[in-house]
C-alpha cells in the first residue's frame, strides 16, 4: 500500500524526458496489388472463400499510392514516453500497473529512502528479486535494466484517437490502409512481408513467450518487408487511418461497413487461441475496432506524405 502512495506522489512531479530516434522508410509512388482473390482465400483456409472474416479482403485489385514515408518500427514505449508530458497525453494504464510510468520520474524515485525504494521495487515494479537484500546502487541498476527492457516494446492499449494525436504532434499521420499494405507486401504483392511462404518463427505471432506478449521492436529481424519495414507480420496490431469500408466491387454484405469502425492491420502477438491460423497473418488481412477501443496488443506506427 505504501508503495502505491509513493507512486502517486512521484507521478505528480515533472518528468525527465530522453529523446528517441525515429527512422522512416520511403515507399515509392505507384500501383500495387491490394487485397485477395477468392482462390487465394480458399487455398489458405477450408472456408476462406465464404467466411465473412476474410471476404472483406476481396477483390484483388490494383491500387495507386503516392510516395510517402512510414516508420520503420512500431511506436515504442520510449517514443510514447518522450511525447507524453509536453502534449498532456494520458499514461497508458498498464504503465502504472507495471511501474514503467516511474521511469518518467527516475530522479525523484532514486532520492527516496532506501526503505521506500525497496518497497516500490517490490510492490510496484515487482522486481523478481528479494529487494530487501539489495543496496541502493544495485536497486537502481536493477530498476534501470527493467525500464530499458520495457523501453523497446511497442506501446499498446492506445485508442485510434490517441494514436492519431501522437502522429500529428510529430508532424506525421497514421498511414492509410493502402499505404500500410503496400509497405508490407512490396512490389511483388507478397502474401507475407518476407515472401509468399509462411515461415514459423519469422514473426511474433505463435508460441511466443515474451513477458508482455509483444516483443522488442525489430527483435524478429526476419519479419522485414521488401522495403525494410519491420514487424508488419506480427507483434502488435496496428491502427491505420481508414474507416472500415468495402473495397471497390466487393459484393459481400457486412453491416459493419461505414464510419463507425476503424481498420486495424497486421497480426498481433501469440496467445490468440483459435485465431493462430496462417490466413489471419497474411498482409492483406483486415481487422476492425471502434476508434475508442483499447486492446492489449493494439499499437501503431506513423506515416508522412512527401511533397515532390
């Protein structure tokens, strides 16, 4: 209980920010093959050509996109932390639960008495050690190591509105659905970012044992698209700009089409139960969520138009 009280006090203090690096990849202008054919869906799933979960990808069609840039990596906890205070954004709830929010107040935290610091480390940060046996220097080292691990994870449980606001604050925007798919599939319309054959272990989608489900950004180095964009085959689900609408010449009746749901792209981390099927992990797969929803593995990346 005392550890939680100290946490509340510390979070009211001014944070210490560390600038993060951001790499963007240029995706050239041009047309590409977007979506799926019924034959492709049938080849991937026993009822793929008649299942509403997949028919929103039909038809396979040519789509033009102008030149743009897209983040090479999903937005990380470190990226999001660096933006929060100056833009008065809300902390993701799980940052408070796992003690990561205290990394914004590290200077104040490490000035606490050794007794309070041990209690915070045990009750809030929940280090997997007996904190009563650690001196101040070792406690600080252990806490910093824990925060560094979380720094590299994609930020999740953010709404579409929060993701959109973040991107705009950096003079970017969310990618369109077409931009996202082109960056993932490349000029050859690959079924997966790395090619046309599913490769177990390439992406963080199945049988993964990461502590928080999501893996450090870029850790699955084979989950790399033709253009060099990382983690588009797995790790976090990603918001895009678009409302959930049918593709041109799509005849499937879906009552959810319209301006209520936003499209989600990519496939999330392991532990998805019966959804761990290859057909869900193709780069053409479309998901949808209400823009105000927060999901455990729901993240995003940003894009930016290039004026020629």
